[in-house]
């Protein structure tokens, strides 16, 4: 499970890296419009394998992977507490459910 914290206050939950890549433009990822975490609170940093392209004629999203960066569980919990909404997903039922999964609450 990959948790995406969006700059508009939303949260998205993805099952796979491929889902993340389909759901988020490389340009937005590079600009910091979305932050990624795993279910344990590990921060996941994007690493671009194909760079974004920006010119006067073309803007094209690059390709990225995610790599473990640092334990940021408290940061993730704070972001979930501040989130305004959860994008529809079959993985979790609500923000409260997601927070319980991250904290290990029953």
C-alpha cells in the first residue's frame, strides 16, 4: 500500500507503484504537489528514471520510481489528521480506517 498526500488536502491510497505512476503526473511529483509514504510511515522519495520535459512548446511528464527515504510516521499521521478527504478506494473505508492501519490501532 502506498499512501499519497495531496497538496489540496486529499489522500489517495494505491496498491502498486504502477497505480501511483498512472495516478500522478511526474511534473506534480517533482513540484512536491504529492508526498508518498508506505503503510508503516516510511517516506518514499521519487527518483526519476526519465526526466520531465519543459519547453516553450512541450510539457511532458517523466517516469519515476519510489525509494525508501526516512521513517516519517509522525509526519504521515499528522498529514492524515489534517486531510480534508480520502479519494474513493477499495483498499480503505475512511481516513480514520487508514489512520488506524498506519498506527496499528484495532
